[in-house]
């Protein structure tokens, strides 16, 4: 009887190993590629998200009209920036010091984006900034910056950038 149980256990273990090996050797299940209609719908959704973000950027950051932020930012926007509080009011409080009124049209400078990338509801803007060399203030260098936004229902609901908390004498934004 003991030999039969040992034999049965060995057979069971062997079958389990063979089943696992067979499963590991089977080709992975391939996902069905998206249809043309699904691809078109995704592209249209991405273009809408891109338009919201670029509209915000041009109206608010380039033209300095923070009153237009409410047209793009959701009231409860989540900020991943250590010096700008979350929420539309946090944004308005922070940037009203920078732009107490919209810029004169002749003072508006358009951002030259290095890349605008869109994936689903995420829009990433990458651009260069000229910085003063702290070791030699007579020189500047080019530094790349990004702002990434998540868009939902036509409004910006989340924002990321690489802002750090500035030290004494360093610019805040």
C-alpha cells in the first residue's frame, strides 16, 4: 500500500510538472489589434486633450491671463509641484503674484516646444529654458523642462513638473 501511495504521488507530481511545462511552452495569447474605429476614436480623444493643454498654455502661461485658468483647470486639480498648492485656487493664488494682469500683446512670447507628446489622457510638453550659470553669471546654458498634464472631460485634472523648492536668492518659478 505504501508503495502504491508513493507511486501515485510520483505520478501526480510528474503530471503536474508536465502540465506546467506544457503551459509554459504554449504561445502567449495575442490581443486582438484595435479596429480602425477604435484607433480613430483614440486619436480624436488625444487631439482634444492636446488642444486643452495647449489652449491653457497659450492663454495662461504665455499671455499671463490667469483669469482664463478656470476654463482649463478643474477646481480640484492635483498639483505635483512643491510650491503650487493643489486646486484651482492654489494655482490662482500662486500665479496672481507673477501676473497681476494679462501681458500686453507685444510682450507675449510663444514657447518653442521641443516635443509635444500625447498618450491617452496624458499630454507632455518639453521645452528649453535659458539659465544663468551659477558659477559664471556672465554665461547661460540651455536646460530642458517639462510640464505634463492629465485631461479628463475636457479639463486639466493633474499636473507634474520638475520644480524643486528654491534656495535663498533662487527664483521660485
